[in-house]
C-alpha cells in the first residue's frame, strides 16, 4: 500500500523537485538551461547584480508594459526566465562571496556563464569549491570553453554562427551567408548544458560525487552541423549554400504557389510517386532521370524547373490540403502570428498564460515547454521574476540571516 502511495505521489510531482540550482547566468545560453531545469521542478535561484541585474532585462524593445504604460522587462528576458527566483548579490565583494558559499552549501548545481577564469577572482571557480562541496555539480557555459587558444575570448551567438560554419551553408547560393533568425548557438549550448547536468545528476546518484561540466557555444555549434558536417568529413567537399534546398533530398524546398510560398518535402521515392499522381505528372516518377532520390539529386535543376511551372498554377491551400490527403509532406510558411494561431500549436499548449501583477493586464503570455511526459509533469509555478524580488526570502531560507542582518547587507550594497 505504501509503495502504491509513493508511486501515485511521484506522478504528481515534478521530476527535479528538491533539486536546488544556483544560477549565475545571464542573457540566453545559461538562462535557457536553467529555465528547462525550473520547468522540470528544480528550485532556481537566479543571482543578479544589484540595481542592474541580467543584461537581457534591457534588451528591447519590445518591453512588457506596467499599469502606468511604462516599460518593464524586455520580451527577451521574459523568454528564458520562468520558474526562477531572483536575488541580488554583489559577488565582487567578500561578503557577497560568503553569502554565495552559504547558498552553494545548500545547492545541488551551480551554473555560470562568465568568461573563462573570471570567477577565480571571486573565490567561486570550480577549483576553489570542489574540495569543500564534493557533491556539487558545476556547469560553465562560455563561448569557446575552458581550454584551447580561444578560451579567454568572449563568445557571442552571431560570431559563433559564423565561426561554427552554420552561416556558410545558410542563405541563397548567390547571396551572402545568413545567420539563423534566432540565437541558435546560445540555445543549443543551453540544451547541451541541460543534458549534461541531468547526466551528472545520475552519476552523482550512483557515486555520491559531483563533477565539472564545460560547455562551449562553438563546440555546440560544430556538433549542430550534424549531417552537413559529416558530409564534409566523408567526401572532403566543402558544403555550399543552396538556399532552401536540401543537399541530399529532392524535391525538398520552397516553391512559389499562385498566392505565395509553399514547402514541398518529398522524403522518399514512394512519396514522390504520390506527389506526381496528385500533380498530374505521372510520367515523372517513371522518368529515368527522376526515378530515385539519388537520380533526383543529380538532376535537381531539371526537376525543379518542371515543378516550378506546375506548382505556380495553384494556391497554397490547394497543395497543402491535397497533398495532406495524399500523405505527402507539404506546408505553408507561417509567420509568428500564424504559428500561435495554429490549431496544433494551441492543442499542444505551446502558448501559456501566467499571472504577472507587474503588467498592465495582470497576466503574461509565454511560450510553453515542449517537454511532455506521461508521469512527471512540467509545471509553470513562477512567472519571470522582478530584479531581486526574492532576496530576503532566499537568504532567510538558505542562510538563516535575520531581517537586521539583511538590512545591514543592503546598506553596504552587498545585496
């Protein structure tokens, strides 16, 4: 009976409930990681600079408006700081460092994204902490990692997209290299950091020992080259920009329909046959130039020219709805408004609403988590915090400081 009760209770709880994360990150890569951990139930203590806080609070417009129609936090900040508590501590001062050591003693994970070596100046590097806090999992997220010739350099997503090769294969063949429309190097580094931390938690569960995790934006971007990078390693040929075409699959690109662009993504020979039947081009799938995907890749230009003329004759809906019935992948290119209006996106609850007393409406719309698990649930408990809103509560809970001691620290501008 007790075992069954424990199982029922576990189904109600978040998978990382009871895990405490000391979050010394800012802007995008680190906060992406800690928001995921927070959604999974970890208690995230976001440590920010007094008065200034996370730089991303001011990366706007747009900003959310308060009841007086004044700017508050930026949309950028709001995108990656859900399910966190904010405290302000000046880590450059000895008293601030002592506070953090007290917090670390109660934490399972510390994650930071300062430039390599910076935290050594503040007695907060892994090397300075590991003997005292043997179970601590410590994750550093930097542009280029803790080792190598670039380790001392600051890293920015745009630079890493360029250095990591993804821009060289993004954009039209005759145009300029193009960055991805979101900070994908930052976001993927945050994802790899999350995966690493979860693996380290499992390792600690078995060994009772923490460890150090070194995540670099450039490493993450190189890994994210995936099959494009592997194509080069196998063939020795430098991949070129081919716009919206796929290097290994044809037809797999954007075509112009009668009233706008439409995506056709024919992934195999059977789909190509069904597409040809619907498009009244039955002779194409038996044509010796186009019978197989390999042949279609070799004869890409000829096939694309034929398809362009046919697809241009009909509307986006004609192709999307007709090919859906034929079980051939085809879609419109939605703008962001259309994305959040999409019935599938709505059904999957990828837009959520949370109470937010600082806004004009008293609530805020946020992007939901894509993680869906049968037993361990994602929860949205805390909207992105105001700067330092939880300082006193956290210090009282984790360091046993009383109100008088807290006020003294505030007067000294430690918090």
